[in-house]
C-alpha cells in the first residue's frame, strides 16, 4: 500500500459508558475519540433487501490505514461525514489494517 493513497481523514471512536447521576440513574453514553489517522477509502457498496415486510438498505465501506493499536469491532469510524460501525478488523501485513464498516443506522 502506498502512503499517497491515504487521503481520507478518519477518527476512531469508542463508546464511553455513561456515569451515574446523583439519583444513581445511568447517564446516556457518548462516543470519544481514541485515534485519528489518514486512510484510503477502498470501496463502498450497498444493497437493498426485504426484511420485516419493509425494504431495508445497507451501506458498507472499507478503510485502509496504518496499524492502530487496540481497535475493536465495538468501536466506530467517523469519516466522509458519516459514522460507520466497524464489523471487522483485518491486518494487512505488519504495518496496515483494513477496517470493514457498515454505515450507522443501516440494518
């Protein structure tokens, strides 16, 4: 992979568990940045299908970037003005990884 292809800025975020308020009720969780890197946006696909008697759409993307430490499938990527849930993390040799993602809000 060539560094000149790393042209998309991505942020990897992790869900921060909500704290508890004075009444010991759970606060809503939020997302915090854990890494920021340049990546290559490799592909973008999608499909439409029938589920629960309704047409459902799904968008997928793959981002290649330098190896980031501690990226999990429970994290998400924010790129291209969209939040993407990570579905798979694949190593590419010793220096790079592929982040396979599904657009947040897709089925």
